[in-house]
């Protein structure tokens, strides 16, 4: 599509250049793989993009505007997807997913399988929609009537996307960093999260960046080593002076 005239030529060319040209094979494949089944494989993003999920998608993975052209739109969409994916797998939202799957299995035995579907793709779709249903229930239930949950972390990341990105990883959105490198940069930011974290002796840049966004660490204990030049105000609701909890 990127090499042929047509209504999608410009979009396909921008997508190919921005996302796929970084993947360079040392040798050409002898034959094309059979990708037909993969094209129909349900994923979190394909199911979130369905029309019936429009309000949930708008909250978690909104469509990027094309005001700055296809290239900027594709970069924002892919960076948003990467942030959402990493947060869902490494952040508080993973706890909700884990509990949901254990509940569907009915036990915690290694290798346990659901009885609802023997078809792999069908089973994946069931689990994906069960998770999306959970996020939808959290979205439509006032926070005063439930505990803080995975949806809240993901929705805050989405609503404050530019703030979180510019404060913690500005190079992945506002530079020519290849999109292929974005997942690694996001993983470095979100890995090893914990509800309560601390630092002394020297500053942990990773903990500082994690505390500047919604999700864990929810409490950060530190000495005066963190005073110079670090802003923690983005999602911090309470500061306690040294020596106090």
C-alpha cells in the first residue's frame, strides 16, 4: 500500500517509515510466512477498538489527531499503545488482570486451563473481553463506591499522556527515537514497581520517574538527597516533613 497509489498511500507510507523500517533483516526470507491466522488474532487493542467499546477506548487509548500529519499521529498512537500495554502488564492494572484470570480458572495450579473454550483464539477473546468488561465496570462505577483500581491508573496515564511523557521520557515523543525502541524505554520506566519505595545515599532516577506518574509507588520515603532539582508534584497529593509518616 505504501508503494502503490491509492486512498491509503500517504498513511501507509508514514506507518511503514515510522514503525517498520527500523526492523532490518540480515537475510531476506526464502518464503513469506502464512500470516492469515495472525491477522485475525484478537488482541487487547483490536477488541478495545470495537465500536461497542468506544467510551472505554476514548478514556484509555484515544485516537490521535492528524493536525500535525500522519507521522506525528502514528507516533502518538504507538507511544500511547506502548504506555498502556506496559502499564497493564507491569503496573497496578496487572493485579486486577491476575485476580480476574485466577477467578476464571478457579484455582492457582500451574498449567490450569479454562473449560469454556478449547480454541486458542476463542479463549483469548473470552479473556480479553472479560478484562475489558472489568475495566468498563470500574469506569462506570464512581470511585466513592469502590477501591482505586487498574482503570484509574490507565485512565490517568491516558488523560495526562503529554505531561507524563514530557516529564519522564520526552525523547520517545518529541524526537526521532525509532518507534521500535519505545517499548524498551517504557519497560525501563515501569519495571520493578512497588507500592512503597525509598531512597537514601543517592537518587534513584527510576523511582523518581515512577512517582511522577499515577500508579506505584504510591508512597515514597526519601532523605534530603532528593531535594535538588527534582519535581515530584505531578501526582503527589501529600508531603510529610522529615521524621513523620
